[in-house]
C-alpha cells in the first residue's frame, strides 16, 4: 500500500491537512496520538516511565503528568534518549499494527511532527510537508493555543527549519491563504498525485512520461529530487547497494529533459531480476521489454541492462540497473563526471541537444540522433579519464 509521510513545523497547519486527507479517504496514523496511547494508565509504557523517572511524573489520578516529565528531560540529553527508547518502539509497533489492518488499496498517511529531524523521510513512498510563514505560525500559536510570543518562538526554533523540510519534501503545501485554499490544494494533491500513485503502485506500473520532447533549462530541483529518490532506494535495498544519479540532470548547468536518470549497480543481471519485486514495492516497477545500451566503439554492439520507471506521477524516472564494472555502468558514470569537470564539453553537449531537439519532436528519434555525439563523447571522456586518473565514484 502507499505509505505517505506528513510533516510540518508547529503551527504550520499539518493537522488541518491530515483531517482533510482523512475526509478524502486516507488512513491517518497520528504519531502524537499514538505516543499518548502507549503511556495511558495501565500500560507497560507508563510503568516503564515511572520506573525510569519516578512517581513524580504522575498526576494524582495516575495519568502521565507531561509538564512534570518535560521538566525532567528538558536539557538532559540522556534523559530524553531514555524516554525515546521507551516510547518510540511502542509507537512503531502500533504503527505497524494499524498499517497491517488497512486495506490493500489504502493510502496510509503517517502524521509525524519530527519526521525530518528523525531522518525518516526515505522510509515513505512520498513525503508531504506543510509550510507557513513564521509570523502566521506565531499568530496561530499565540491566539489558538494560548502561548506567549516567546513560548511560540521557542517552540518553532526548537524544530528544524523549512529549508530542511523542503529538501525532504516530494510535495510542499503552502498554508498561507486560509483553510479553503489549503483544502483545495490538498484535494488536488489527493486526486492528481496520491490516488494515481497508489493505483500505479498496486498495479506495478510506471506513471506515464507524458507526450513529446522538451529540453528544459537547468533546474536546481533535479539533484534534490534525485537525492530523495536515491535515499528511498538505498533505504529499501540496503546501504550496500550502489545507487547513482546519472544523465543530464546530474550535470549542473546542463539543459535536459525533465527525466531523472538513476542507476543501480549489481553483480549480475540475474541479481537485477531478483531485485525487480522489491523495487516495484518501493515504487520503481520494471518497464516491460528487453533493454540495452549502444556499445560505443563496437558497431552494432549492445550492453544489456534492466530498466525501471517510477509509479509516482510527480516524477519522471529512468532507473537503469547495470552490472557493476560493465562498460555501460562505467560509461554512465564517466560521461557524467567528464561533463561536470569540463565546462566546454558540457556546453557543447547543450548546443547539440538544442540542435537535435529542433529536428526531432519524439524522444525515441532524439535518442537515436544523439548516438554519433555519444561516440565522440566516449572517446573524449576516455582521454580525460586517462589524463586525470579518474575512477568511478558515488557523486
């Protein structure tokens, strides 16, 4: 099922987004509510907290006295970590139970206030971040939650900033124009992104790339998007798997199609085939058919590979799975690094792209027309590699 992470700074409006998604049909798993549930009176979670911090953290009625507990852990890193060791495993267990109970075609939204701070973004198929202006957030916290301005500012400053949240976000929802506008934005994301993503994920199919060929100016979002996708793949397959951002969107300053090219290195193509099911679960289903690269320097030769797409309609992705150390694997990394290191080569490729795109309005024809350029680039890149002692690397 589709697993969505929802987060946002305090006062940004994350809870309003969660409520709207629930109205649309999402299954909401609220980490804050679960953290309270697992320490209710009579639970082993509450008993362990009392054993760790003393009976002074209980109210006369036997409930957890959160202000008293907060006073004990505030500013004490060891105490905070002890508290997290008690609560977090229980919250994870309840989250897993609720997820298993959801329907197979559910959109499960995990409402996690500190998702970015905890480094959890890569564990979800998609992350939604709610953003609002700081002054708006201060006003909401003072008028709606009764905080003083100093208390509100301290709570905001204790969390990560919006720049880091945006870096983790596949979807950013700006909550700066009232509830009706926010609801409209949520409804659009639900209809155009989440429903389609869930269906593609369940059916193990890629989202369509869209018609025609367009070469776009360099976009700083390309490497950020690639970083999120790479992190998601590494989280799902394990850190030992080599995953790379390759192709034109990996070269700063280079115009490109709005398609993120990624590459996984495997020991054999049989291993690539064995990974296909797991990659589909992660949102990267195999593209049907036989796939290979042109073997540069070998007329008519090919280098076999596997090719996957992306089930998320918000991304256009080619995920190439090649044997580590093979000519196709090496050329993908060498060309990327050569174009990064030699601006003249990058700029010449940019000119060639625009020229060829003006004569070909379909991706297949454009790709075929580029092959003579790739032959020249392969020779130039090999010369550069020999002169510089280049070796393949992650970045």
